[in-house]
């Protein structure tokens, strides 16, 4: 199954659109089913965050994951980056950066990069650009959870109609799987050199592709 990046419906819907609201709600369910939130929380705990560590979540969306991580981290150590505006009731001591991942100029301010279901939206050229931004800065660890590119997971998503998934979710989910990763594809597409980085990749039967990379 060749990797294929295509536009998704949700990316072009207004935030207040009812189908967009329903699809974002479905995405929370999907993250729970895939175990993404649990896995990322566990990886962050393993980092044993200190006051000098700074965490950046790219593609933070509505802040669901961020709100789970922030209480366990030192104050002012977490920032979220997304093109959408800051969510309501966002923690006052936590930075929200509205902007494009490819144009963000402050990667050097952070030690840890978190990515949940965002990197699969980018083609090979853009992933290489993100990798350049990461390596030029001070980031020493990447924790990423993305779709695993197996036809099985497209069938799993289609079955979501039986539990009420919105049509946007059913459409975009299959596209996301087709744009996902296998094996060492993600670190290679980011341009991480084995001489400078070590990484571990795992694939789950619930469709998660998990990568933790550390700078040597």
C-alpha cells in the first residue's frame, strides 16, 4: 500500500459547522480506541520532566490531549501550536501559538516535540522541512503517534458507522490511514540521521503507528 496524502474534509470546514463538531468528537473516541492519549501520557512521564524541559505539541487541535498533559508538567513548560485559534478555557499559564507548523520560528525554544495524528497530513517534502526545523533547534526528543498504513485499519474505520461516526470521520479516517506510516518511514522522511538520533517504532492492531526518537 503506497503512501498517499490527500485533502481531508474536516480541514476545510468552519469550526462551528455541525459536521466538523461531530467529527472532532469522533476523533476523541478514535484516540481513546487507539490508545493514543494513554501512550503519549506514559511517554511524557518517562521523560521525567524537569524545570528546564519545555514541551511543544504541534497540531494541538482543540487541546484535548494538552489538557491531559499540562497538570503533570512544571508550570510554563508546555506550549501548543495549531492554525486554529486558542480554545476556550485554555490554562492561563500555558502558551497557545496560532500559526503554521512549517513557518513556526521558535522550535529552538523547546526540548520535546509531541505530535498526535498530525504528521500524516504532510507530504515527503513538507516532512523533510519539519525535520530540518527540528534538527536546527534544541529539540532532543520526539514523541509521535500517527495512523498505521494498513488496509485493515480502513476496514476498522468503516465499521465506525455502526457506532455512529459522522460521514466526515468515515471519509477522512480512510484518507488518514492511506497517508500513514510503516516501519522506519517517519524518521526517514523527517531526515533523522541514525548517527544523531535513535528511535523506536511500534505498530498496533488498533491502527497506531508510534515513534519515540531521541537525539544522541
